[in-house]
């Protein structure tokens, strides 16, 4: 299998070589990637912000998690062109739902025709907004507390802890909250002076988030090197 411009995310991988990353994608990920996801990945690769897309290996892991917990009611914070959103929609039952929140509807509309063609648009409630006001509004209705099975966050890193606190109230005991980019290109393990200026602020936020969730007794966690780091939190109380 040849690797082309449809793999702009390869630089995000945390393995020691691109060749090993390519091997994982070629042998385990791409052969099982649904055709709508492949199409969306290839469309996204042409967009200048393609590095923001969820990596296919992270998506594969999330798809399995969604099915393992039989998720039916989910939240997604940060949509971009919709790769992870489409993956979720394909992984959950026909009568399930996703509240998808992103302030940029234009990028969502890049992937929307593919979502529609896949026949899963009816599962999606896209809200064009910053996420915190939407989460706060959801929490005003007590019926929403503990009613969600799964949440995925790939948005502004400075608000990860704010999202975490609100999602812990919305996601049920036994439900999952998944945060992307929690190793921030490996910079979390580097001295600050070695990190480029454009990455320092988000790096500090990610480190603060990682430190906080590591001692949070309300959750079980697993931090995996999938993609740019994927932290899986299971609410236990």
C-alpha cells in the first residue's frame, strides 16, 4: 500500500519511526477502515488544517470502545471536518445520538456530504458554538446528569480541565470520556526551553490536565500513545 498526502497526520505519531507507524496503519487500521471514513480522510488531507484531524489508529480504538460499552448517547467537543464524528456515528446504533459542538461550521460542512451519504446524519445534533456554554446549558437540566455514555474531546487544550469537570457530571458511572492530544507531540516530556513558542501554552495546559486526572479518584484512566496521545477516562463514581 502506497502512502500519499492522505496521511498528513503521520508527523503526530509518537513512535520512533514513520515506518513503524505506517506498518500499523497498513496491517491493522486501513484494511478495516470503513469506506466513508477513508473518503473523509482523503478529503480532509487537502485542507490546510488537516493536522487537526483525529488519527485513524485513534479512531479505530474509539470505535471499539463505543461498541464495547454499547454507547447510545454521546458528546463530541471539537468536530473539525468530522472524522471522529463520522466514526462515532458509524459505531453506535441507528437510534443513538451525538451532540457535536464546534464553533466552526464551515469545516464541519466539508465532511457533511460524506456523513449524509453514509446515512448517519440523523444521529447528529451539530451545535455551532463554543463548548462551555453548551455544556453548562445541558447541566441546567437535571435529567442530563449521568445520562451520556461516551464523550470525546479534541478542542482547545486550555479548557480540558473545564471540560473534564462538566463531562464528569454528564457522563454516567461506567461511561467513558476520551481526550485527544494528551502527549502533545511528545513535548510533555521535554524541557520547556526545547519546546517551540507556539506550543508552550497548550503544553502547559496538557501537563496540568495530565497531572490532575492522574490523581482524580472519580475515574480510572489509561493514557495510550495512539496518535498524539489518547487519555481514556472511565467514571467510577
